[in-house]
C-alpha cells in the first residue's frame, strides 16, 4: 500500500489538492442535480394538480348530486380533452369507492396505495411510480360539496401521465453536471501547482540550508518572509543555526586551547626530561658499579623508571598533538611486510615471544615508521596484558586488495565494558592497574596511524579466550 502513495511532497500536495477539488466539484454537482431534479418534479406535480383542480372546478358544478357511470365517463372525456399543458394525461373518476370510469377503453393504471389513500383524503394525493420501465405520475383529487369545502362529495378524480419528458430533462442536467465537473478538476491543476510551489519553496530553502550546514557552513541562514507556520519554522532554523555556530566557535576555541596547551606542555617538558634521563642514566651506571648505597640505588632505579615513563608519555602527547593539528604526514615506501615485522620484533627483543605467520614476498606501500609504531603498540599490549606465558601470534595476509595484519593473544581478553572504548585516549585495559607501564595513548596513536593510511584498526575478543586486534590497510594508499 505504501508503494502506491506518491513519494514527493510536491506530488502529494498536488494530488491532495486535486482530490479535494474533485470531491468539491462532484459534491456541488450532486447537490445541484438533486435540487434541480426535485424542482423539476415539484413543478410538474404542482402544475398538474393546479390544472386538474381548475378543470374540476369548472366541470363539477354541472354534475348531478349522485352522478351515474355515464356522467362520470362524460367528466373523464372532458378532462382528457382539457388536459392543457399535459395533453398525454389519462383521467378516470369514481363515486363512493365504485369502479373507475374512464372516457374510453380501460381505466388508466394507478397504484393501489394511491386509491387507498384517496378514499380518506380531503386534498390532492400525488404519487410517482414506474410503468413498463418508465416513470409516471398519478394524481387523486377528492371533490368536495359546493359551498362545503370540508365535506367530501364521494367523487374522486384520478389522472396519470408519463414523466419521460421530465426524465430527459433530468438526464440532460446530469450530463451537464458531469461535463462541468471535469473542467473544474482540470483547471484546479494550475492553482494546485502554484500552491505547492508556494508551500514547498521555504521547505526547499530549509533543505538546502541544512545541507550546507552538514558541510560545515554554520553561517548559513535563510530569508524569512510572512507570518505563517513556515515562516516561524524558518526563524527557528535561523536561531538554531546561530546557536550552533556560536557553540561550535566556542568548542573550537576551547579545543584549540586544549591542544595548544598539551603541545606546549609536552614541548616544555621535553628538554628537562631529556636532561633528567641523561642524569638518571649516569647515576644508574654508578648504582650498577656498587658505588651507591642499596637504598639509594633502589630509589634511583624507581626515579629512572618513572622518568622514562614520563618521557614516553610526553612523546605520545606530542604525536597526538600532531594528529590533532593535522600536521601528521605519511612517508610512503614500498616495503616487505616480513622484513618490517622482523625488525619490529628484533628491535624490542620479542622475536622469541611472538609467533609470526607472514607470506614470503608480501609487499605493500606504507610508512614503515608509523606501521612499526602500530605493531609495537599492539604486540606490546598483548605481551603486557596477556601475561608472560600467554602465546602471542601475528599474522599477515591480503584480502580484497587490502593488507590485513592480526595480533592475537591467549590472555583473558578485553573487558566487555572497556571494549567499545579501547581506542579512546587514556583508556587502559586494566583499570585497577593505574600505575601500569602504558600511558593509555598507545592504542589511540595506533588507530590514528591506521586512519592516516586510509585503513581501520578494530579490537574484539576471541570466543575461546584472548583478544584479537585487526589492522586493515590499503596496499596502495591514496
């Protein structure tokens, strides 16, 4: 049923307007037809009653007090001859419910109900009926005594005639009503189109403005004219657009200040952290040579570890700042995936802890430094959160002209409440270990590097236990 309805709002408005116009035209034509039909039949009835009453008024005084059949036949003959405008009517008369007497031949056909009603009536009785498929009108007029209008004389005069002529007039009127309704419906298309255009113009303006806003043009406004509901909608849209523009400007300013703050803090911390790292390195050498007390050496080792963690966090913040500022760029090169994976593992001494399944000769055009960062984060997370005895596997393959790298571990997996936010900044797999080795930025940086290549990075839990990270990259990035 829904497919039968027009889809466009313009089409719906025009169809609705045409339906209303058609219904109005048909209703007006029907009312006009019924009123005109009733007027034609009422006029015919009144005219026939008036003529019959006038003829009886002039002929009844000549009848005897108790008319015989011959008198009644003579009266019927005179009435038939004096039909006036109704030359086709047939009359008959009866006295005191006797037999019907006509001028010649059988009496005219009359409805039985008419004779029954006329026997007790004091005024004319009229009834329409059909005879041989044609409409007829029958009249019954009781004759009262002269000088006593309320006292019936027992004489009743009947007349009947065909309404074929009136039926023709009604049929002509019906055809005219039908013919008149069609031009009204056709002409209503023009005001329907004009009305639809007037109604839809503000709607089209709203749609165009909304499309412009979706592209980022928050300064879009529409011109509002009039005081109707559509004008109110336009003003509301302009108010909403102004509010969104102000809010967006405020948010952009706040975001820009936050990014600049993080970048500035990271940059300012970089130099003193470098110095602290160098100093702790020298002191570590002294602690290793046994020249420091054990308590001092332990404290120094703790400071060195925290300094290194802070240094890595600063580097991660700097990298995130580059992504936020849109300053991160790719340095593409065609590389062998097996060699890249081998270098990543060897650099971090993980080659004995990770199972590798990379087809020989698999190549792709990538930024090796950024993919190394992604793999290091994924494998490091798997080794760190899965446990030292949990197997970690890395697999590479091609799928629909895309390079697919998966890192799987057999650990406890990612908590269900953490899984949707695993790539958010400062999210850690184990919320209870707030002092964990990671900064909570590694996976966010990995996801940004994947997007920079035009790829995706997803996380899921393996049904048998463990987590799996899937990196999909185009072999030829745009």
